[in-house]
C-alpha cells in the first residue's frame, strides 16, 4: 500500500455520458427509489422480486430502442451468456463474428447449438458461411437447421470499430437468418438521440430480431436488457428515457461524448499513436504491440496523472 494520493484522469472505465457521477436529474430519483424500494428485493424475479420499477424500466427500454418488449437482467455479462442458451439449442446454428465478446462466446457454447465463425466485420465472408452451412445442413444428418442466428456487436469493445450492420442485416434477410445485436458499447453513445447503431446507420429495428444492451457503459448503472418481440418476455430512475429534462440533458451529453471522442482520437494520432476504431466511437484502442510495454506505459501515465 502507498500513502501517496494523486488525482488522476480515469481512462480505464466506462462512463460515456457521465451519469455515474452526481447528476442533478438522475441522482435525486435514484435516492428516492432506494428509499422506497430498498437496494434489493431479496428474491428472484419469478418469485417475489419484480417491482413496479422493473416493469416501468422494461417498458421504457422497449420504447427507447423501438421494440415491442424488453426484459432486464442484473448483470451485463450474464445478459448474453444466459439468454443465448434460451434462444438457441441442439439443431440450431449460431454464426458469430470472430471478435465477439467473451460473454457471447460462453453463451453460444452453453447453448448446445453448432457454432461457426465469420471473419471480423466482413459481410462477404458471412454470406459465404451462411451459404455453405445452409447447403450442408446439420452435422452427420444433413437435416435443415432448426434455427440460424447471426450474432454481432454494434461497436466492438476492443477494436472500437462500428459494425457494418446494414450489409449484415441485408444478408440475414436474404437467407432468412435471425439477427442478434449486442449494443453494450453503442446504446446511448451513438446515433442522433443515442439509440445506437440502428439509428446511426439507418437500420429499421423491425429487421433486428434480438437487441441486447447494457446499462453500464452509457447510463452509469448496472445490468443489461434484451429487447425483441413480446414472446421473449416472461435501478435506473423510473421512466428515465422518457422525461423531457433527461432528453435535453442527454442530447447535450451525446454531443459532448462525440466531440470529446473525435478530438481525443485526433490528438492522439497527431502525437504519433496508432489508434484503432472509427470516428464517433467512444472506444479508442491504442496499439503498443509489445505486451511487456503495457505496465511501463501505465506507470508513465500515472506519473503524469
């Protein structure tokens, strides 16, 4: 332990819009909800753990992302790893981007479905894999697949790249495959009103079967959600997405994260750093290439606060 205390800029966590700090709109409502409902229900959702806040939150999420219904989870990682085994099973096919998050990988493995991978963010290779798998069918029996689901991320968390989503959706519609979109890093952070890559890239949410997202990156909370048709459905301040003061504040925060991200990226590039990812993406990987340099780089950053 050290007795030295330094005030440093935190570059190692997610809080895209600043809601994790004290916020004049959100903080009083969080405190009010905690006083009324307590920090925990001490029960699972299916028993006695569902409160009016859960219902209101799910309705708000569904309306915000443009789907008929939503269900919320207490942990973002579990949202992927728990829902994929529910949606897919033996006789099904999951086609996953090669750089999808580990929560997707574990969820796909736990589903019992056959897994195939396509080259990262390459729609042409996705189409090739789809064609081959539809032609071959299930292993050994060659029967048609019971269900085919393509799983991608809106913004890839380690690369900062925005998904080529319009092309991927078009291919999935052509081959009648389901689309699963992980928006952990894009919901709230991109799009004119923060509604993610569908809004940013002009994709109709009706063409996306399952929309997943988390509350940890942009909204300064915890947990995640799955949004889709009503058949999928068995604390953020209530109606957080709908109140006019929040919408106005959110628009300012959206403009700020976009401007800050692009400015930070351009300044890093001017300094000579190799920065991956796309403009407007809040994820900015800086390439050091040699893993042994990472601790030294971190220590030098700490010296400079």
